[in-house]
């Protein structure tokens, strides 16, 4: 019997982890005459091509790993492939809490609810031997008497290691995911991580070995998928210490480890350790979600917001760790003014990345299960995003989408660092109001970078000299282009004279692209160019030359 596990990532740059857990579990627990293959793709591929790739495997069973970003495509593919008589199995968080709904489709035969490693192997053995399915934990299926719906499978066992030779050969340098624990000690109402009991930690020696294995795989970003990585503070400390001590030795330089942590759980000894981390080795994602105490209480989230704020500030001040913080719009008890206040407070932290997300009501999450407690309107199609709440109108949520758009393009892209400093630090403009207005001015539709720069320039155009200088330096140092956007180009005598000086200078004459990217800064009354052979913090290095320094 042949089984193909299909996993569709949101982008090619992301590898997948779940199918390899199933693959190695089957290898360990299944009979030798059962073959299993992992087929990876993305939701951006042509559907016909995907269907042909899967069909060409001529499998007896096709198993899909299901998430909010791929479930729509998975259902279309399953329906197409079912016509050949193949059996269809679905598993993953997107199908674990609504199996009856999915089994009502003719093209779905089985669903594994909850953790899937052992039930998957047991199902393959049962199908091969035509034996009883009723004792397989978490398995939902169609029987002669009707649907059999079982509760999600939970386990106390440590799953098989998924980082075998076949997995490593499949990576190709993509972002790789590392799990060193499973479950979450918290029970946030919008999340599924705490639904299946507490946390079980994998052996520390295994975690360290997996770190070294993946660090040597060629992947540059290793993301820990542990929910609240530092829930066990001492364990987290030991793993951070292990990475820092081995960085540049057993762990190649250039590899970055990403952790999702609870910022308020950090202790003084953590900061003492983390300040010794090599720059770029560690990055933290910290879910603030909200600074509103009533909101946090309503979603069962226990956070000391004062300590959280201070700890994030300490991390940002270290300067050697990339800090990503999150806010969620649409949570209970959070109105427009409350969100605005929290946004400005988060923005003030000056983290490397501030992300504004919108609440999604996942199948199985308390916010979806308990409608009376959480009377939220949301889209019935994936990703089930909130559309209005008793505290936030549909128009206000639409307005927040403009805020998100400007936050992503103008701040989060990293292209406009100097312009951001000028606007928010130099002029002291209110971040939330400014970004919301900018988002509305530039519109939600995507456009080429040069067009966006022109819109930004026109929006902030009161102090044109200073603003133009900042935009020129930002764009020239972030994009290897033959010319600046038209709105920033001012061909005049000063620039022509400056280019002549660059041609006469033996140092600048030999550098690539210096003349084509030369510019004049009117606020500072000096010339400048970008060296496309040099980079610092992800940007090309800009050089300024004042008239007094001309040849």
C-alpha cells in the first residue's frame, strides 16, 4: 500500500514539519510493505500542476496536512483526486475540531483529530490488514452506521524525531522549524495551543542535538515552534546558553534562531546572558496582543503588562537581538481608542518589527466555541478574520487595515528608516494617527515602489528639503537601482559638478554604480552616493561628501 502525505506551505521559503513527523512515525511503526512519501508544495502553485503531481504518485491513500492558509485549496484538490477512487485523509489544526462538517463531503474518508503521529501509523496498518478502526485514537471516519467522531488525540509520549536524512535532503536552505516541547501552559481564548493539555518537554539532549543538526543543514533561519518557549525559564536559559557558547564553533555564523517568548517572564539572569549573544544569532517574537487589562482578562491571558513593557525595552536596548512584537485588533473589550493607545505605546518601544494582526476565530478556539461570551462577527471563510465586534465597528476595522498597510510598507519594510526617524522622532508625530492617514492616502492597493515613494513624498511634503534628503538616502541605500524615483530627482548644476568630482576621484571611480546612484542632498548641501559593494544592517552604505572635501 502506498501513501502520499501532501503539505502545502504558504510560501516556498517555508519548509514543513508535520508531514515528516508522520513519515518517520510510519517508518518506525508500519509494516515493511507500506510505503510513505512526502510531497511538498505551496498554495501559490498552479492547481492543475499540483493535482497532476499528486495523481502521478498513484497512491492508495492521500493525506493532507491542513491549516487555515491551505484548507480551501486542499478541499478542491481532494475533490478532484477522489474521482480516481483514492482514499483521502485530512489532519492538522484546521480539521481537528470540525470533523463532522468535513466528513459530510463525499471526497473525505478519514480525519485524524489532534496529534497524528501514532494514529496515522495505526491507520495505515489497519487499512493494509483490513482490520478494525474503532480503537485508533482521534480517528474520525465513515462507517456503515454513520459517522464515527472521536475526541482529539492527546499523548504523553515524546514523538519520533523528524530530522532524518530524507527531511534534511528536502530542505534546500529554506526556513526550518524546530520543536523542543509540545503544548502550552496558558489557555488564551483565541488560540489552540493549550487545548490538548499541558506542556511536555522533549529531552534537553535531544533538543541540543537537533539544534546542531539543523544548524548544519544549510538553512539560515531556524524557528522554534514551541509555544511560549520560556514557560520553563531554566530550560530556556540552558538552550540560549548552549546556542551562544557554540555559535561560531559547532553552530555556523550566519544562522539565526527565532523564539516565541513571553516577555514578562524574563529575569535579570536572562538579560545578563542574552547581552552576550552574537549579533544576529537570536531573534524574539513577543505577542503583546493588547495593553488593555480588561481585554487580557477577557481572553484568559495572564500578563504583567508593566513588566512586559520594561522587559521589551531592555531587549531593544541590548541592540544585538532582533525584536518582533505583535498586536491583535478585534479582541474583546478593545475599542478604537483603547487600541490606538496600545498601538502608540508599542510603537514607542522602537522594536525592530511591530506587527498589527487581526483576530481570527479558529475552529476549536474558545472565542469560536462560546458565542455568548464572545459575540464577534467574522468571515465564515478561512482565515475567519473578525469583521466587527461590540467594541469595534466594521468601519473602524476597515480603518485599522489602512493602519496595518502603512505600518507594513512604511515602517516594517525597513526601507524608510531615516524618513521614519524624521517623521516620528524629529517631528514627534502621533504614530497611529499618522500611519492611519498615510494608509488612507496611499490606498490598500499594491503599487510599484517608486509610485509608493511619490505618494509618501506628497503626503509628508511640507518640509520638502529635509524630507527629500531622508527619502533619497533611504531608497538609494535599500534598492540597487539605476535611478531614483522621479519625484526625488533634481538634475541641476550642483549634482553635475558633484558627478565630475566622483569621476576624478580614483577611489570612487573604480566602485560599481557610483555615478548612476550619485545624488545631491539639499538640506545638508552636500553630495552623496551609495557603495553597492558594502552593506551594513541589510542596507548599502551611503557616503556623504561636502563641497569643502571636493578635489
